[in-house]
């Protein structure tokens, strides 16, 4: 068990008498602070808990022995997977938060929080135990220590103007930084290898200078110890100056892999007829790495017991257009020389494949127009709004190969192929569709077709829905190069959405009979389910 107390204190300054003269300008001002201890017992791997118990495998065939005339008799050996350690305890954190909430002119709401965290007893593998002690398993202890701090800002603005216009705006900004204060590691001669003072999400790698020009360049450069290499392969910097490139030359590269800055902002503006809204999101101070091994072209991943799927890695167009070759000795080409096998020297974590993860995206944009009531009344509709919306319409980023939020790779070497995925989907999609047919047929009243307004709504919606899904799946698949099976599946999914939207349209048309509305929903989904597979 553990005891982790916490306390908080707040003062609404705007409720005090001395603040009354300022109420018109600052009607709300609140100061707050919290401090507490937090315990974390989920400090090991999900399969490696209960550290006070040892774990031994008495039937390890890899550690066994064989005997007999033909060595056909054997006994398994014993392996120690974990030594018991009754001193391992909670990871503890001291957390503090200091905040301010303020309202200006009854329109602008501001909330600012500054937070700190000091974590101790972080579980780590001991690095100071020499191998000649003969221990069969790693020894862990609560030796790590780290700290973090940051700022969280939120701003909201709401204003209604006398001329009938209104404006709503919102923005948020978060900055968070962390660093190790104690880290279990050897006493490196190279101080740059230490994790002390570095972010918890900091990556280390080699500094890539350029590609080798030719074999003469290879022979007259520090030796690289990561397998065979030659002209057109990546040349690394000898940071410690010992005449060879090893792991001792790995330095902190770029920003942390988790963004230190995350922000978003948006607005809605309009009047009784016209309205427009938009939302932007972005992040900064982060780096990611293109997975060089996963994107190495011409590789075939054979299925194994642990990885039952397989995948052929194609040659990316970006690599095909910009790689080193005998006829194009570009020393700064995006991809080194092509090979039918993975060149270990070129897939080491390095600055060559490091990219800046900062971006700003226009996440949503919507423009709408509410039809005049004099128009809608003629169609027995209380209100109607026509709008156009879009998602991910604009992206500002220095990375152009694929969606930057997918980070390092668009390939998955442990994922099923498209055909295997379709087989899996059919196992649960088909029963759901059959059940939906039964329910729809039991409740559907075809008499709704006698109402021309219902029929018109259904036809228009189903046609627009079908066209939208076909075009959407087509262009999305062209962008991601998915298979025809996946494209077909994208074109016939999300069927309940059609019914819900059509039901809302029926309600907007003031179909007072609840039974009628329900049947409109069922009718639309049933028809779309029938015509969907043929699209």
C-alpha cells in the first residue's frame, strides 16, 4: 500500500469588496494552486510484475544437455528469468500546479496553468554490474529521477454584436519539457552520451555527413563498424575522434519524439443567414525518423510464427526519383544506393532520416447558409441550412512524403495483407448486415413511399451519399495506394450514418408521425445496403 496525500487552494479575488470597481473590466479573477504526491505501481512490463518473486524456467531446452551413444537422450536446463528483489517499490511523483482564471469584459475567458513534476524511484536496469559476476538475468532497481515543467493556456472569446453578427473563438497552447536528473548508465568517457539533462523522449543516433563518393573515399575515411558498405552508402561523423565509427559516436539528435508544443485554435462567425467556422491544430519541437529498414525497397517479409503475415516492400516514388547511383552520384540524395538486401550501415538511427515533426493543419472548415423562412415554409419545412464542409484542407509542413502525423513509416511489416484483412472484416460485417436486414424488414412500412416528400428525400440523399463515398474512397485510395478490395470496402461502409442523417432530414421536414420517421430511417439504410455492394 502507499500513502499519497494532495491538497488544493483557490481564491476568487473578484468576490472581494475591494475588487468591485474593476468588475466591469474583470468580472472574474481566480487564483488556484495544488500540490500532491502520486504513486505509480505499473512500473514494469505488463508481463513482468511481482518483482519480489523470482522467476525460473526449469525446462529450458536451449540450456539443456544431450548424452548417449548417438546423443539422442537429453534433459532440459534451468534458466533464471528474474531474481527476486523485495526492495523495489512505488515510483513517486511530486506534482504542483499554479493557475489563474480570468474573464475580461464578459467576453474573453483566459485560463493559464503552470505545472511541475518531480519523479523519483523510476525503475531501471542496473548498468554498473559487471558481466563477470555471472548473473543470468538483468537486475532492476528504483534508481531513476526526472523532472518536468510546462505551461497550459486556454482562451475563449464569445461576442454578439448589435447588427446581428456573432463571433466565437477558441485557442489552446501547451508547452511541456522533461529531463532526466538521474539515469542508470555507465560512466561514459564521452559526456555527450549521457542521458542526464536530456528529455525522456530524446533519441540518440549518428551524425550523417553525406554519401560516400567512391571507393577511394571509403578507404580514406574512418572505418564504419556496421557491416559492409561502399560508394553510395551513408558516411558518418567520427565524433570522438578515435578513427572508427561505433555506437560511441551516437549523440542526441533533434527534438524529442513527443512534441513539446501542442496547440490549436478556431473560430465561428456569422449572422442569421451566413456562417463560417474553421479549426486549426498543430505541434512543434518534435522530431521523427523515417524507418529506413521498413521502407528499404525490394524486401520480402516472410511469415514466421511470431509474425504470421507477409509483405513486399515496394520502391517508394521519392526513393526512385532521388537515390544515389553510378549515373547520379548525388552525395545528398534522399536514399543511398539501391540494393536487393538491407544494408545495415544505412539503416542505423542517424540524422540522415531525421525529420522535423512541426506542422500546422487546417483540420476543419465549414461554410453554411440558412435559407429564409419564407422559402422553407412553402415546402412545409421549419428551417433548412445548406453547408459545405471539408477536412484536412491545408497542411503547412516541411515533410511532403505522406501525412506527417503518421510519423516515420507508412508500412507495417506485422500487418495482414489487404485480402487477409477483407477476410477478417467479412467475418463480422456480414452477420451484422444480415441482422440489420431482419430488423429492417420486420419494422419497415412500405406505405411511406406514398409520401412524395419522403421519397424525394430518400432518393436525393442515397444518390449523394453514394457519389460522395465512391469519390471519397477513390481519391483516398489513390493517395494511400490501397488495394481494390479495401477500396470496395470503403465504398460500402458506414451505412447507419445514412439512416441517421436521413432521419434528421425527415424530422426537419416536420413529419410528425414518429412511426413515419422511424420507417424513413430504416428504408434509407435498407436501400443503401442493397445498392452499396454494387457500387
